[in-house]
């Protein structure tokens, strides 16, 4: 069986056809969902990119993997998705990026250049195409084709509407993958990590005009100033994340975001066609997810941050040709579940460190006890690390929040001791707070129990001794980590 693991950066969970979006055209995603299982309430565990991907790749909540920002190193001691694939006999090959920073403990001195950037490659992956933040490979490709393009990645992406979609960033990655695929024997494993629909909000070629801004829906407005949490109030003043006040500009940005989704969907169509031409589509496991979501103007915000669900509710599709379904799972699922589920699918031992639960029983439509809420975290200490005197450890530790999204309430606990509890039964838009103290207390208690039951356990559930009692890490994992750090 082949394994195709796809991430679409900053992809909202409601922004494609199979999820019921009335406007966005995504025939490829819809097809894959119809042949597999769509995870309707699937959540990322952190934002932005590096924290979201650390949770995805390690199967661990942020409170355990401790990647809290773009630039936080990933500890060398963790198992990950690539190692799981290797234990199953694959050579997992990356196309794109993984945004994981080097652990300083294995650096070659303080001047190791890998300590100067966070967008490194997750240990365990072979590289088919590496696209760092500079997008250097794509830049060289465009210049070789005669385009006069800037060096900065944002300027490169902002110019997408001026070039045909065949020369887009997504198209470039897709072409490199299909070229690699032509030289592979069956039994390959690839991770396609697409940047789009990540901003800048500029779709490629004809996709830039695919959607009329007049047709897009307007975002959820923010609550009145006296009802805003201080974090929300502050974010609305930050130019980087505050949504445009001008309705025409907001509609234009949404139309471009949807155009980027349709463009990357068309590139996925090329991927599917290439696999079908090899006669392997019926033997290919496909997983599609994202590292985090996108506010897209909801609650007055853009990008990804804070506590609102638009930054964390993401696309989730699992297609295993051995178990065709077309079903939709409405239980709460999380990105940390995917590592354990992949291990199950590849018939290897699940990582001991995993905070997630294998989706295997849900995929088989079996009756099983399951979580009552989805959980995610956000940390803003990076805002205090911009130079000058470093704040105290206690001050940094307070710059975080944890969210539990249940059936009828969403509970937000902030590091400074404040909290919010939203009544989703009365208002699913997160604009109405719950005033029933019994429900608030229950939500608070459930989140505390979640945190207590997921304290890091990869070494706590074992005892040294000749009889090897407890849950010991897979021996192959220990060997692979030793090789990676040598």
C-alpha cells in the first residue's frame, strides 16, 4: 500500500464542498471524501505553523511537546510521523516543508546555521523537494522561465494572480512530486505539504477571478467592546491580524482565499490522476489535513491566533482503500489522533508518547466511548521575546490559553487566571456567554481533567528493571532517535 499524507496550510474546516460550503468548488477534495471518511469536527491543537505541525507530527498536545511558537525548537527525544512510516518499511519523502526547528542539544556549536531558522525538516524524512520560507526552489524556477520576480516569499506569492496557475507555488510542488513518482516502485510514502491557502490572499492565474467578491458571505462581527476579552480587544488593534473595516476589501480577501482553495484542489486533481495512471489509486492511503485554520474576518480577525474556533477547526479526510465508506464522523477528532491512526493502518506499534486516540474504531463505524470535546492551545510568549530584557519565567508562562469545545459550551482558560465560557447551544457563533454556573463549572472541571489525564507520559509509564515493566518505547524508535542525534 502507498501512503499519501497531505497538509493544506491554513485550511478552514468549513471551506470546501463536501463540508457543505455553498460557493467553494473543490471536486478533488469532495471525491476523496466520498471515497473515505470526512472528519466533520476535526481540530488542530495549536497555531501558528510550527506549533500546529509539532502536534500533528508527534501526536502530542502543546503542553507536552512544548513547541509554542514559530522558532521554538522541537525536542530530539520525540517519536514522529516519519519514524512511524520508517518502522512500517517505508521511505517517507517530503515535498514542501515541516517547519520544525533544531534542538540546540544536537547543534554543531552556537554558530550552527540551523539555529538561525525555524523551518527545518522533521527528522526521519527524506527530501524530494524542500521549500523553506524563502521558497528558493520556486523562485529559481520562475526566474528560469523568464519571470521578473522579487526575492521575498510574500512578494512572490502576492504576484500569483499575474502568472498562469501552471506556474503557481502549488503547481511547482505538484510537478516535482509527479516527476518523483514516475521513478518509484509501488509501496512509496510521500508527504505533500502545500502552503496554500495560506496568505498572502492572492490566488493563482484564473483562480484569482473565479469567485465574485459580491457572492461571498460576510464574516461574523466581533461582540461589543465591553464584552470582549482583553486579548480579543488587543488583537483588534494589531494591524497584522485585524480584519479590514472596508466591506469591499473584506469580500475581496475572502474571494481570493476561496480561489486559493480551488487552485490547490485542482493541483490535488493532478496528483490523483498521476496515481491513477500508475494503476495505484486503489492501493493508496490518503490523509488530508491542515496545521491550523483561518479567521477570515470572523470576530474581526484575520490569520490564526487566540481562542476562536476558526483558527483551529480544520479540514480532515481519511481515505483507506481497504475500507471505502463515504461516511462523515461527527464526533470530535483532533490532529493528535492521526499519528496513532496511521500506526494502526500500517500495523506498527503506536508511539508511547501519543496524546491522541486512534480513529480506527470510528472509521469502522464501531460503537466506542469517545471524547466529549475537542481541545487546543495558543501561546503568545513570543511577543515578549523580541529583544531587550527577557521577562521572568512566570510572566512568560502566563501567556497561554487552553480551549475545550464541547457540544453545548466552549470553555477558555487564560494563563492570567481569567476565563470565558460560551453558550453554543444558544448561539454557535461564540458571541453569547454562558451564565449557568453549573454548566460553567462542569466545563471547567472537564478541561482540568483533560489536562491531568494528558500529562506527558512517554517515560512515566515504565519502570527500569530486568523485567521491563510498563509501556516501553518501541526499540526501533530508540535506535532511530540515536542515529538522528549522532
